[in-house]
């Protein structure tokens, strides 16, 4: 185990602030939470629509749809929980694949004519729960995240990668069983995927979603376009070509679904892939994360938002160019994330306890939080006209409300996005807005079971803290898998 500060053991906000100061971690944090006139309850405007407060719920898949891509009972329950959170911006619900071959797992939701009614009911369940628990759906904006999983497609069996790639990656190819002879999507295949996004957006619009997110994060296809420096043809090479996918998707969405808002979730920066330190790992016991060796890979041309001369550092130059493009295209909704849960999770989802196939934190996870917050601040301050959602807040645990309030007050972001925290404690945003003291026992402590479970073919969910999962047969299965893994008798 690591020696990093356990946020849950800190006594009070003053001690937390002292820790940040002593370790030179720049995270704004208010001592007092304002009740009544809370900044987090302020509205904001999106092209004539008023969004009712400053909490957003990030998209989170549950691996619990049917094999046909329809929502299952656990999916509906999760979306209801998103509704009962009280957050007024629901950023996409979860990643929904626009085609079967682009599903990240055989239970990921799919959007096409066959699943239209199921997705409509899913949205309605969320909205109805929001109405019942908060008293009104005024100011509620609900989007759907559209994706193709690209390199991380596993549409037919959870243990069987069926990657669809845009270029060969010197490190990541082997992690999904690709060889130099494996095929790359042709420009014609890319165009057919773009058309699938258009069809999906039309359906989303017709069933009542107010916006779609054209997912550009976490190593999936949209994100891979942005790093396709080495690809030839229309969709690779210079910035113009690497963003052609976005432009063509947006153009078609606007003609198929005029009136539908568009948002983009972006991994605004990245680092080279990490792995558990081979010198400090043993079977079932991954060591701390270390970067893959890159001596032979300079300049590093396989990332977006990476310093190509030193790929353990990020670089926001192209993220700024990307924001300029969004602004010029009239897209105002942006959700800033980073990296990928597959190859550098510590920058994407700061965590103290890694998932089964992860690595121990290579840095205090609070540094990961600060890195994401700082990138978001830089973007928001350079593009004040954009509505910017920040990511990475769950790790702040007891101090999430204090940091959220300070971040909005100081203009670091417009919305505080919550991921894992709403799996363990869906009502947290509501409780903060009502001035209630958060229930400590329900705060996510980043145990990572919500990631470990699906990586082992089980539905995602908060196994340690959510009563529905805690004592279930799924929890028993997960426990068995973890015990076997600790004994080193199964691979990650
Ligand atoms: C179980 C799980 C599923 C996720 N699924 C998605 C997804 O479908 N789309 C997406 O953009 N991010 C997804 N994420 C990432 C989260 O949206 C979020 O960026 C991340 O958890 C960091 O935020 P947090 O610190 O508040 O948890 C997922 C995260 C988790 C834990
Ligand atoms: S399983 Fe629960 S406590 Fe663990 S990281 Fe996920 S939401 Fe948090």
C-alpha cells in the first residue's frame, strides 16, 4: 500500500488545506459552504435554455444492458439515481455505441431503431425520478453520449478484443492483440461510422434527448482521431485532418436533427501509456505505475495533448486549437477529461486503490485531481464563452463540496462533474445544495470495484457501498475473483 494521504482520515478542511499547501498542490478550497445563496445553485444559459444548477453527472457505463443493447434493470436504476442526484446537467448518462462493432463490451447500450423505445424509457425514468425527488424538472438538461469504441471494442465477448483502429500504435497495439499486419479502418469505413453517428443523433433527438456528446476521450475512436498523426488519407496527419471526423459528424447531426444541441467530452491532454513497475510487481500484486519506455519513440507522435519531446508531460497547445474549432462551429458545451482508463488511469480517474488490472498510484492522486482542474481552468479562462464541465472531483471525498464551490466561484469551470461519487452516494449534489452535511459512510473512497467488476465480466456498480450490490451474488463472485487474483492464480 502507498503512503499517500488518505483523504478520509483528514480532520477538517483546515488540515486538508494545509496538506495541499505543504505539498504545493494547487486546488482551490473554501473553508465554509454557503447555504441558501449557494453559487452551486446558480443557473447558466445555453442558447436560450437555462440550466438549473452547477452540478453535472458524468457519463458512466454499467456493462448491464442486454446483448441486444437495450437497458437492463440495473441500467434503469442507475439512470434513476442520476435523476435523483439533483444535478441539472446530465452529461450523456453513459457511452452508447452507434454500431454493434463499436461496443466496448457485449452489454453496452446500443442506439438504433431496435433500441429506440428502451432508450426513450431510460431517459423518461431519469426525468421522472428527478421530478419526484426534486419537485421540478425545470432547468434539467439531459444528453446522450454517442461513441464508437474503436481500439477498445469488445462487442461479442468481454474477454475478446475486436479492435477497430485508425493507426498502429507502438505500445498499445500489443495490449489488444494486434500485430503490424492487422488492418486499419479505411476512409470509406470511417465515413460509414460517421453516418452511424448521424442516425444515432436523429434517434436521440426524436426520443427527447436535448443534446448529444460526440465522445472524444479515453482512447476510444473519437479520441484516437485526434492522435492520428501517422495516418495517411483524409482523417490523419495535420490538425485539420485529425478533426475532420468531428466536423463531419457535427455537420450531419445538424442536418438530421436541427435543434439538437451538441457537446464534446474531450481528453484534453494525455501522457504516454503507463504499466505496473515490473521490478516492484508480483503475480496479483501490481506495483506503482511507471511510463512505458520511450527512448526509441521520440518525437512521440501517437498522442493528443502530449509533449512529443517528453511524453511524460502534457501539452495543451492542441486542446486550445480544438476549443477554437468548437467555438467557431458554435459548440458551447464542453466536458474536460484526460488520458484513458486503459493506459494511464491515474491521470484520468485519480484513485488510491487500483482496479485489478491497474497499478498503484505513481503520485498522490490529489496531484492528478489538480492536473485536471488546472487544465480545465486554463481552458475556461481562455474561452469564457464555453460552458465547461470539470472532472476528477470524486477523489476529493469529504472536501468535494468545498472544492466544488471554490472552483465555480473562482471561475475554474462552470459545472462540477461527478462520476464515481454518484455511484456510491447519488444524493450528494442534492445534499450539498440543501446545506446538509454529507453522509461520510456513503462517500466514494476510490476502491475501484466499479472498474474491477466489469474488467472481469461483471456489471459495474458500487459494490462496497451500494446496498443493491453489497450483498448480491455479483459481490460474492467479485470477491472470489479478487481472492484468486491476490493469490496470483488468474491474470488481470
Ligand atoms: C464505472 C465507470 C464507467 C465509466 N464510463 C464512462 C463512460 O461511459 N463515458 C465517459 O466519458 N466516461 C466514463 N467514465 C469516466 C467518468 O465519467 C469520470 O470521468 C471518471 O470517473 C472521473 O470522475 P470521478 O473522479 O468523479 O469519478 C466511467 C467511469 C467509471 C468509474
Ligand atoms: S466501487 Fe464504489 S467506492 Fe469504489 S470507486 Fe467505485 S464508486 Fe467508489
